[in-house]
C-alpha cells in the first residue's frame, strides 16, 4: 500500500484491511445520456468493496461479484 491513507466514502473507516478486494475506487459520471461529453462530469471515490456492494439494491448486487471472479482465478474450473 502507498503512503496515501484511503478512507471509505460510505462508512468513513480506514480502508486498510485484510480484504483482497480493498481499496476499491468508485467512479460516477453525470449526464451519462448526453451526446456532448463536455456536459459530463466525473468523480472518483474510494470505498470498501463490501460497503459499496451493500449499498446496492439486492437485484443489482447480483451483478457485482468480484469475489466469485477471484475464486475462479484461484480455483480454475475443469482440467
Ligand atoms: Zn466502508
């Protein structure tokens, strides 16, 4: 980890921990439906993976499954 201390934008806690997925960065884009990119603004925040995931509604949460993907890297399926 670098000298930067990350704080979670959702819970406010320090992001240093033993999670394999943290720290996470969350980007937000405004006016995503506009054709002119100059109308679009972007900001990035840091958060715990679990905090962000838990802030999503359950139906959307199913699409965010980094933990399954990291499991597949460790345990390849098939031979
Ligand atoms: Zn958090």
